[in-house]
């Protein structure tokens, strides 16, 4: 479940930070002073963002738009088109390292999905799958070593210290291959929205990766609509109606609110509330001056709402110790009526776990002037080992294949496998077989080598798809982006874990009554002194350079 990476990994960031590259190595020559030294974009000749050439594709049942509303498909396209018209590979081995959130894949000789992908690509993918709990350690070790690199390395949004310096020094500069109109050689990469490239960001003014696109909504409030309807809770609600609803849904060993421990590291747990009450998305910028959301009165109002939920007993009692997996299970089985989760949980996997117990929906903002928060638009990106132009283009063709959009033959293979083996089709669309549960692009995470722009398609659950599309239409036009997305700050890269922990600890202490609301000013002061003000200065310089 890739949408959980940021939240689950944040708790490990402090440990990962201790694994920073300490040996005087290739990174020492890159520099990291000021706003990022060699990796800063300030004062650099900026490579142009790739030209956006949208894919025509099948006609959706309801369109998307520029605010982030996704195209809605209630049925699977009857006729697929090809998006890749020439050979991809040359028969060579291609080594890959990706993160995983599931069991290890079956070996290639027993894995028909893996075999089919290799045939389609014309290469022998040799995949190193790194379990999520080991990802930070593995990446830190890789970056610190002088060993030969895999051909393709997938980076998540996890704030790995010195990652930008590593990429700049040892990974390929892709600017000449994908910058501007050059990307048109790879049509599926040209179809990626510009916000995904910007969400990945440049390093030293150059493009060093291929983004893994994700929908625009940030962490969202998932709700049990059946329980809400039974309690007479409206879809559009005020702050008081929200609080009253959570109280009304609590009792008989059920609770209105399901929080879990990793939401209290950084801003994860407050996202929905801060956006409901008009707080800026992490940062706001006027001119080139950056101000953090934790310094705003709207953010303090969000903390007050969370504190009221605790005072009313409307939250699951073990919120500070429960894991995300446990709390999701409590939501799926109806123990809690709402849960903050990544938008990626709008999925067949989630619906299968709910198993018809209730209607799934998303909660709309409750404040009078909401500013719902957008996500970064990417889950991570793929980098390449330095190589000659021919090899780089081969690797780009692999990313291009896996980035094929919905409605293409390549998308179908990459996401569902081989028809008749991994899935069948009927009037409801795609029907996974038992084999799909053992062989798919999560267990063999090819979806982290390229990702198509996401659409809303939930086969067998058209009502949920419609409800989510209506939620997007009601919410996203008012949503705000984090202006720091894609910018470089050496202080944030080195101290991000510490700064996030200060914020998270403060949120937990005030929400759960261990400290009075007035203590928030001390949290802000500690954050400033620990590096928050320096981050703001570095982001200001980066922002000026990227305008």
C-alpha cells in the first residue's frame, strides 16, 4: 500500500538520519551549504520542464479538470489502444531496486506476470525488492557505498539525508532526454502532468528522475457513510456539526475517530483539520517570504478541534499506540467511523477489506473558509545509473512502458497481468483471478518503475467511484498546494526528522491534554531554533530561483 509510505516511515526518520553519509566521499565535493549548495537551484541554468502532451484515451463517464479532479470511469474500455509502437529493450539484463509493502515476489521462473513483463519489455528484469521497514537503512547503505549501482533506483518521498547530493553525483542527468520537447520521444512520459515533474523537483537546475504520479488530494478523511447516514450526519457540515457527529458515532465500543501513532509525527494527523479551518498547506509564501502553517491562528484552531474530540472521548482510546494497519482494520470492520488516510486508499484493496459492510465515502471540509491540502503529486521518482545515451534511452523506454495510460494494452499488462491467467473480463470490467493475488505489480513492484496518471476506476463499485468524484468536485477547487513542493533545502534534508518530531510531539501533547493550548508557542519557538527559520530562508532563495 504505497500511500502509507510517508506516514509509516516518518517514525523511522530520526534513525535514518543517524545513518547519514559520514565518510568523506564523493558527496563532500558536491557542497550543501546555503540553500543546498551544489544541489540548490538558486543561480542555476534551469532545464525546462518536459512538454506536456496529453494522451487522448477513452472518453470518461465524467471528466477531470485542472484542479485535480480525476476522470471517472464506471466501465472498463471495450477497445484498448497501443501506446508503445517499437521495441523497448535489447535482450540485456536490467537491474532494479524498488520498495515493497507486501510479501516477496515468486521467483521469475515460477512467476507468469514477471515473465510476461520481461517478454513485453525485451529485457531480463532483475529486481531487488526492499521491504518497507528496511528501506531507509538499505538506501542509506547504498548511498554510502562505492559499489556499482543498479540500473534503476526508486526513491520514495522519504526524506533521506544527502539523497539529492547522491543523485546529482552518481545518477544520470536526464535533462537532455526529457527536458522540453525532447520528452516527445517517450509519449507516455510526455503524458505525465507538469505538476508531477515539479513535485519531484530539479537538482542543481537539472532533471534527474522520472516522477511516479499520484492524485492531488493529500491525507483525507475516510468515512463510513452508512453510519453517517444512520446518524443523520450531512455531507456538508460545519465545525460544530462535525464534532457533534463524532460524538454521536461513539458508544457501545465504537468510536467516531480513528487516529494512529504515526499520524503524530509531523503534520499527518492534522492535515484534514488544518485544511478545513483555512490553514496554509505546510507553508505559505508572499513574494519570496515563507511562513510555516504552525505559526498561524488557523492551525491552532485545528489543534483545538482535535483536543475537543479527545475531551469528548470520541477517538479510539489507543490512538497514540495503534499502528496504521490496526486502525485501518478497525475502520474496515466498523469499529471506528472515520480515519485519516492517504488518498491512495481509495482502492479495490480497501473495498475488498470493507467487504460490503458499509458504503465508503470521503469527508468534506467543515470550516467556513477551508483550504483543503493538496499532496505533492508524486509518490517518489526513478533514477538511473550513469550510462551512455543508448542505455539511458532504453531505461527511459522501460519507464515509458510502465507509465502507459489507462485504456492502453501496456497499462492492462502492467497493472492487471495476462488476460485469462491473472484476470478475466465481464460486464463489470476486470475480474482478478486467484493467480493475481500471488502475482501482481505490488508483490513485484513494477508500478514503482513508472506510473500512469491516475483515473477513478473501481470495478464493481460504481457508487463509491461516483461519490469520490463528487467529493473531488466539491473539495479540490478550493484546495491549496504546498509552495515548497519540489524545492531544495539542505537544512530540511538534514534536520527534517528532528523538525517533524518537534511538531508531532507538540500536536500529541496538546491534543491529548498533557500540555495546555498555550504551550504551542513554545513548540513553535523550539521548531524555529532547531532549524525551521533556516529552512524558510533556504526555501525563499529556491522559490526566487524557480519563478
